[in-house]
């Protein structure tokens, strides 16, 4: 496993070439309360049984999708944290028929795991989260074999998830 690396972010306008910003700019502008809340709920819905590193890895997938969309002038999965998280059939916790969706919508910061997800979401939305996945845009649980993973090799194994950086 390679060491964690920060999710790449563009240098601020007017920065000297090669300068390292003291604070990384957030994905797609300043993080909104809606973006942080949506990402935290996605993390809770998708990774609440994982260690913090696993929660951070799922957050990195969302941010990596936003970054890829920014680099390519858009992408089918959306170009913002909210759009990426709520894209139908991308994160099952948001699917209308998912039995955990009602729990996802009702959870509050009084739940200690959701409080952790909020902290991770704030860091991710602000562009301050190390990327333990090496740039992954997809993942799935061990034991699940989605058709999109056929022919692709995982770039990381974190918690009970396999992560992929070679899927479009």
C-alpha cells in the first residue's frame, strides 16, 4: 500500500509556479452546508461500519469524481458533491427503495458515527482530506461483484471495500 497522498487541487490564482498553498481550495467552490450534509449522509449510509480510514476512502471517491468532472468539463456522474452523491444508482444509500434510506435521512449528529462522518465530510469538501485510495472513482464491498468491475483491478483495499481508479 502506498502512503496517503492529498487529493490534488489546483493552485490558487496568482500563485507562483510550484508554490504550495497553505490551505487547499475546496472542490467546486466553497463547501456549502448542503454539500457537507449530503456527503456526511452518504458516508454514513455507505461506510458506517468501517473504520475512519474506510469512511475517508469513500469520501475520497466522491471528491475524486468531482475533480475528474472538473478536469473534463463535466461527467455523467455529476460535477458537484451533491450531484455525485445523489446520482441515481451510484450510492445505494440514496436509492428510493433502499431500506436504510429513511435512517439516512433521519440520522443526526447525536449519532457518534454520523458526527465522525460530518468531520470527514467537512475536510473532504474543503479539499483537506488525504486520499488513501490513490485516485479511485469507484468501489464495492468484498463479496459483491458488480459488472463494471469486470476486467479491472483494484488500486486499494481499505476496510471491507475494494477501490478502482480505472473505471469510467
